[in-house]
């Protein structure tokens, strides 16, 4: 009895310690460009957005009705980690081992990494609810649980297309462990997921097939060669070496229930392993797919799980402590070790860590009568939320962050005087789009802030030489997709675009 109480106290102490660390990271971790981009989505409520399906924008919009602050939005990330821990506890082999398995996940890097409010966070949240109803369905085969499993898988799909791989996991898990139950489950799953899929297809049909174009065509250009070594390192970092050993032990048991959970993890992770031979697989992709393995380890002996929980806590505290140290002493580390060496890196650091100060510095450089504009989505999104400046994005030709094409109408800038903030590259190349221009530089916190002060913006030249390339590259769906509406083409090229190409445009446009 005393040993059980000591174990309970250890779990409680460790959980509280990690919770304190999580809360610090939630409020202290820098505001990233991607996170700010999704905050922008929340301000422009829509059934869809350029890059991904819309769920993160919907949740940010809902939370902004309370407090419109990115730190408040991050509480959804904390709620997600709690939901995952609760799921593991409920789905485990028994309550005692379920507590330990949930604790092992709570202190894991997968849990600690869920700090920014991103679409991956929404994928994990709704994905784990889908897992929960999958577990309920396996236990009693009630039709309602199967439909709810599909419904929340659909909400995961509206978070990120990777949710499709969760569905692959369901199919493989049932094929390997419960084959006779697969056909009925697929009917229920389809009934639940169908409304979300139909909604997304209808939106894509009316919006240039943006999600399809981005995820299946355009972003593939920028992925480079495969990195299976990086994939293995990412997986080991998320799970820890001793967690991998524990999974191997579960596999050796060959228990039907534990194998069902292992297959639910192995099928997606195996698919990503194959993909890593051809392209880089991001570590954030794996967050939702490692979760079933924590349910699987609950079938190990109680004494083994206790040892694993202690090792996992040490591992989590080391990584979490490192994240705490880097976050708290970022300025000193950047300066001491010269970690941001280029103008782009230094500017990116400033608008993520010190955005308000950077806003003030840029304001002091902009003459009266000039409108400040930027060349990329990270500063645009961060400045809008932190500095309350809605800035137009110009000359951004990369595949990522193209929601600016919907938010901004460039035509009204014709003839205006613009102060173009350049965070990298050669400033003079933008001068051809103005009647006259000058480049203004200012030394600021170890880097150089650069503005192109252009008088008389040439919108027609910009449309013909920049917007046309963007239209051809990102708003010209292939012929095998049904023809629908395209607001970008309608706005700037009402007569249509003849040429269809998909050049690599991840770097700023060479003018």
C-alpha cells in the first residue's frame, strides 16, 4: 500500500512539475510566423483558407471572442495535451497502468512540443477524440461510436489533410487484428466523415482548388531530397530510446488488444518512413500518430511501466528544461554564439521575439505620406496581431502563406508612395516598380533594417510581371480538376490566364 502511494505521489509531483514548465512555455515561447498566420485566419472567418483546411482559424476566431491574444489561444494547446492524457488513461488496459501510460505521454517531447496554436494542434485534438470513439466502437460495436469516430476524423480532416493517414491506420489496425469487423466499421466511418469532406471539396471548387494545389502539387516543388536519417532521429526524439524498447516488448507479447493499438501507430509511421525516402517528413507530422503507442504500452507489467515513467520524466525534464533555458535566455544565446548571422535570420528573430520594438523602429523610418508594406507573410501576420498594423504583402512569390492573395487587393495601391520593408535580398531590384525610389538603411540591434521608399507604385507593371507569375503558378488548376470559381483570377485577370506552369518560386522573385 505504501509503495502504491509513493508511486501516486511521484506521478502527481511529476505531472505538476511538467505542467508548470508547460505554462511557462505557453506564455514565454516566441510568437512564430506560422502561428501568427493562423491568428490572421481567425480574424477572417471562412469555410477554407489557401494552405490548409480551416479548423485552426475557426478555433482562433471562437477564442478571440473572449481574449484576442495569441497567449490565450495557446491554452487550446494545453487543453489538447490534457485531452490526450485522458484518452490514454481511458483506453489503457486497466486504470492503474493507464495512469502511468498517460503520465509517460504527459512528460514526453510530443506533449512538450504542443505549445504554439497551430493546425497540428487541432489535428491532435480532434484526432485523439476520433481515437477515443474508435476504442469505444471496438469494445461494443455500437453504430453511434463508429459514426462519431468518423465525425471527429472529419474534424481532423478540417484541421489538416494528414488526417487521411489516421483513416489508413484504422483500416490496417482492423485488418490485422479484427478483420471481420472492417466492412461495417468503414460504412459507419464514411457516414461520419463525409460532411467534412464534402464541405472542403465544395470550398475548393469555388476557390481555385487552393488546398489541393498547395498540398498535392505546389509545395512538393520545395521539398528537396528524402531524409530517412532525419525521420529516424525525429521519431527517436519524440518517443525516446526506452519508449522504443517498450514498444518492441509490447510487440513481442502479441496480445490482440495491444497489437490493435500498435498497428494504428505503425501503419502511419511506416507510411511516413517510405515517404522519407523521397521527401523530408516534418517532426510535427508525427505528433498525432505516436499517441496509440502509449496506449499499447499499458499492456506491459506494472513494475516495468514504473521504471519507464521515471526514465521518461528525466528525459522530459531535460528537454523541457533546455526549451525553458533557450526561451528565457534567447537574446544572450543569440549574441554570445552568433546564431543569427544573416540579415534574414536576424530580422526573423526580431519580429518573432521583439515585434513591438521592431514596429516602433520601422515606424520611425517611414516618412509622412508613405504606406508601410512587407514582402512576406511572417512579418505581416506578426505585426498585425502584436502591433495592430494591417500591412499589405507585396512581391511574395513563395508557395507558403498565400492567404495574403485573398486578404489584399493590390489595385488600390496604384500610384501610391510605399515604404517596402525588406528583410533579405537586394533592395534595388524593387525600384523598377516605382516612378522613383531610394533605399534607406538603419542599424538596429546588430542587424540592418532596410526600406525601399518608392514613389508612384506601378500597379499595371506589377500585375503583368508579378501577379501573372503567381496566377500561373498557384491559381491555374490542372485540367483533371473540375472547373470552378477563382477569385484571384477574377480580380486581376478577368479574361483568364492561358499559360499554366508550376515553377519553383520559394525564393523572392528575381526582378
